[in-house]
């Protein structure tokens, strides 16, 4: 099984798949076949030597790249305005994709993803309430993130969100924060649509799209 996985997966991914095998055996009260397994260890060592174990990290989205992305957007378009607001929220709040947008149209979870009512606008900016994250798995607390208004700055998240919400006035306050107008109805931004738009903008700027991902905003905001 390990050798089969190595035909198409990286060494680190093979280890993750084997960890699932270990967990399943533990759940059924069976002996863990991955422990003290000399043959498995030697196969893994060979896979690591052959395929390498260098992590392939995605590049960060920097303020310079964000300005470039903005230059390729039409903010009179509801979709572009919503996409832009999601970019800045991801950057300034260091959010993972799991917080921002669902993976599909039916995948939105009010308990996990950002809702419109999670954004509280203040005279000085806004606060974003995060109820689920990698470190908040059981909704045991809410993390309120303050984001100041940066008047006149092209990367002002406060202005971007106000514009995006203006495009989608009348939306349910418990709906996804990142809706856009499609004809006479409202659609929610999915991760596939978000990444597709991001790659399109990066291509126009002369970057290699595959070198970036949704996590690039978190890396850029933290660096």
C-alpha cells in the first residue's frame, strides 16, 4: 500500500495516509500495523531518499502584489468587489481558507464560515468575529479581530467591505459574508471561484499562479 501511494504522492503525503491507517486500527481496538514495522520503515526510507522531503511552500501575497491585483479589478462589478474584500480580509486577519469561503455552493456553514453579521463597522474601522479556526475547534470562544480604517490607502479593508456589502444590500445577516450579485439573485463566493479569479489576476501580472494559493494571503500578512 505504501509503495502504491508513492507512485503519485509526495513523501509527506504518504506519511499522512499511513497515519489514517494507524487511527482506524486504534478506533477498532486493533494493533497498530505501522509501529515497530521494519519493512515499512525501510520502504519509507527508500521513498524519502528517492522523492525527497523538501517542503514546497507557496509564495506570500505581498502588498505590492495586492496593489497589482486591484489594478486588474472593476470594483463596479459585484463579483470583483466581493473578491477584493475577501482578499483583504484574508490578508489583514491572517485567515485560512476554511474561515473565508465554502468549498461549494452547498458547503456554507454559519458555524464555521464568516457571516455578514460577523463584521461590525465602527467609526475607526471594524471588528471581525471569528468563531471557528484551527485553534478554536469547539466554538469555546470568539476571537474579535480589530481592523482600522486606512483612509485613502488602496488596501483599506474597511472601504473594500463597505463597497462589497453595498453591492449586496438586503442580504440575510446570517448569510455568507462574501456574496455577489448574479443577475437578480445573490450567489456566494466559493473557494474555486476565489482561486480562479486570483490565478487570473496573477497571470496578468506576470506571476506563476501555481506558486500561490489561498494560504499565500496568511503568509503575506504575517511577514
